[in-house]
C-alpha cells in the first residue's frame, strides 16, 4: 500500500513567476491520488503555514489548498512551518501508523519543500518514489525550472540510503 504526499499545492503559489507545467502537474497529482485511494492507500496533503503577510499566511486565501485538487474526506492534512514536513509535525507518526510500502512524493517547490520531503522520507527509512512529472517550481535566477528539476532528479537518484529511492513518471505508476 502506498502513501502519497502532496507538498504545498496551495493558492499562494500563483503569486510570483509562472510555475512549470502547473496544470499538468495538478492533473497528474489528481489521477495518481485517485489510484492510490482506489488501492486502499493514503493521500497526505502538506499545507505550509507562513508568517504574517506571507503568501501562505494561515486562514488567508493563499494558504488554502488549490481548488483544482481532488480531495477526499479521508485524506490527511499536515500543516508545517518549515521546508521539511517531518520537522515539528506529526507526519512521521502518521506514516508510522499507516506503514506504507512506498511513499510517493509530489508537489511544489522542487528545490525547497519537495527536496526536503524526499530527503526526510529517506532519512525516516521509507522506500521513496519521486513522481518525476508531478512536482513543479518557477524559473530561478540562475537556472530555469526544467534545469532545476533535471538537477534534482539526478541528486535524488544518487542519494545514499539503506532503502530504495525510485524516480518514475505518473503514467508508469498509473499502469
């Protein structure tokens, strides 16, 4: 059974530069989440809680999860205030209770919160699957979004871990 983590897919991400393939990422997250639920897995939405006047300030419009995400009442929501959703939250305890065979990771932003999630999931001894076409970010001053994604895919596929880390596109996981 899988647990799927959807990192920081909130309205506030619309602020700033456009996000790489955002509509495609949302579609793939929705299709994969439906499949995970169908197979008795769990979907966990991570919701960033920013500071005052931040794009993700709690209880403001930017803090809400994207309305295009298909959610189920059984889905879990974990609120975080740091890049790493395991730090200072109950995510580790929730995953321990679920005891998934794999943890699938998706969301925003590839180089910050998604990266922190991948690394922490590995550090917590989970078999991790990074859904290669279901995470996004905007261009950075020094590198375009596609370059950042390509770089992180290389880094994640070369992490040293006692468990497995796999990179796979959504369509492969949906088969």
